[in-house]
C-alpha cells in the first residue's frame, strides 16, 4: 500500500459535502471529481441513500467528498432518516457545496436548504455550484449566477465562490476542485494515495445493482427498491488466472405487485437488470462476475423501523 501523502509543508486536507434538491447533479459531480464512479447517479429523485465518500488526492491537497442524499420533504421514516443523515454531515465538514442546477431557477426547495444551512451555529465555508451548464445557453447561465447571488443575499449567506460546472462534459470540473482544495485547512492526508473511496465493496456492488434497477421504472417504485448482498465468494475449482466471483443478491421491494414489475414478462426485466449490473460490477472489480439476483418482498419496509435497521438505514 502506498503511504499517505501530505508531509510537505502547506499541504491541505479536509472534508466537503454537496447538498441540494434531489437530482441536482451531486453524485455525477462527485464521480467527475474523483475520476471514476463511486456514487450511483440516476434521473430518479432520492437516488442517493448513503453518505458516500469519494477521495481526491493532489500533490498539494487531499479532498474527501461526501455525497449526501437530496434534502426533501419526507413521506416515510426512511425519508426522515435520510434528512437526518444530511444534517449530521453538515456538522462534520469544512465546506458545503450547494448544487443549484442551471436548467432550473432557484426555487422554494433551494431557499429552504440555504436557509437551514444559514441557521448552523458553526457554519462551514460555503460554495455555490451552478451545475448542468451544458443544458443552458450562456445568457441563461449568467442569469442563473445572478439568481444564486440573490439567493445567498436573501439568507445573509456569503458565498466563498460561485462556480459554474458541467460534470457531464467535464467543463470547469478542475476549477471546482481548485476552489474546494484552496478552502481546506492545512493538515496531513487521511487516505493513502490512489484510494478513491472507503466504501466496502458490498456497498458499492449493491448500489450498482440498484442503479440498474432504477432505469425504466416509474411512479413510486424507485423509492421502494433497495438491494442486499447475501453472499460473495470466488468459485471453487477455477484456475488462478481465470477467477469467477459469485455474487448472491436480493432486490427488496414493498409489495407483490412491485415484485411482478421487476420480474417482467417471463423474467425479461430481471434479466436486463442483472446483465447491466453484472457488467458494471465486473468493471468495478476487474474480474468476471456471476450475479444471482432474486427479489424479496418486505411489506412497507420504508416505514418499518425494524426493517430499516436490518437494511442498514
């Protein structure tokens, strides 16, 4: 293992988190800054359910990014716990990056988030990130930046910087990294060079399966899906140069009708999800994978504290 950097005088290290409404581009920006996928991204609201850590190490600094769920009006116990996770994260970071997508005018949801941050007794440094610049014209982008300035003024928030960025095209991603690293306190690195996340493999694999499952589903079903890794083991009898990892996983839904949707006609939907997830998992681990994917029904698990505790929420 490579030793941790940070011995040089003036080295900076610390933590930053991205906040914003659901689907503001937080996870996509986290992945762009880290340089590989550590957080799943989807067009579905409340895709992120854990505080995923992504690590950016530079010669002069180490930035630990915490990708949090979108702050939202909760309708379930799960929603309440995710909001608590977001607020708890605010108290542990040096910088908060507020993601405000350029293709949507700042609205009541954004005002609520900024207002809640403004109430913090020990307020971290604040950076406004105008995400999704690739979706708007230059004129609209300028108007959006002015709207962000106005939003900060309304809540007596002093933005350290306002940075437009497109994580999809990579435009100004390096500028975001420069700004965040410049605001970190001096100190040694927390992680060895080359490490990009401290998430367990099982968590990353479960999230990749859930990402595949979210594609194409509609209405309330995205919120009802979670994934449990039951077992992972190398298949016996395989030569060392041709390993095969067997993964046994369960997609958990809340109702029998949802199970039928996820299975699809003659198992077609389940097969699509399994194939897509297997390719992403093999890419992540760098080894061939056999994925045994089942579906379980846990009635109203989002509202049941015992189920939530067992599922790690």
